[in-house]
């Protein structure tokens, strides 16, 4: 009888410990580097919306990073516009409100969700509204 009780206790203890272990994380958060590319046309005609393309590719694997892209537009070193857009992977094409004449730099930075395996990444480009 004592043997049966001992076996039952050992089994219950093993099952109890296993239930607290929980699943292991599928990956380490923010462990995969991402390379971002931002492209703007060199010249944008006045009165038109500047088209900007953004691509983020991981340095390892074939999964697609997703998240939010934060765009910061500067003219003469001063921030003139800041906005964010959803990014679902691949090459994304964005257009923005019209700009006044001048030369602008755009910096785009990908912010991935907190549990993502992908790191954030950023890039920039310059365009002129003429």
C-alpha cells in the first residue's frame, strides 16, 4: 500500500511541476537584426504628394518583420512633420501630405512589437520639392 501511495505522490508531483514549467519561448525577443531601406524620389513636383518606399529585411531567416514605421521629415535640420504608419512586411509604398518647396530629409524607423524577435531598424533619404 505504501508503494502505491508513493508512486501516486511521485506521479502527482511530476505532473504538478510540469504544469508550472510552461512553454519555452519560441525565440529570443529582439534577437534578429533587420536592415531597412527608405527611398524617396530625388525631385518631387510642387503640389504633389511625395511617395516614399520602405523595406525591412531580416539578416537571418525568411520571416517578415512587422510593426509601425515612424517618419520624421526635416528641412534645414528642423523637424517639419512627424507621422507613423502601419508596416506589414515587404516593400511598403506610402504617400504624405504635400510639402512646400525646399529640400527635405526623411528618416524612417521601424518599431517592432515588444514580443517580436526582430530588432527595430531605420534609414533615410533626401528629396527636393521644386
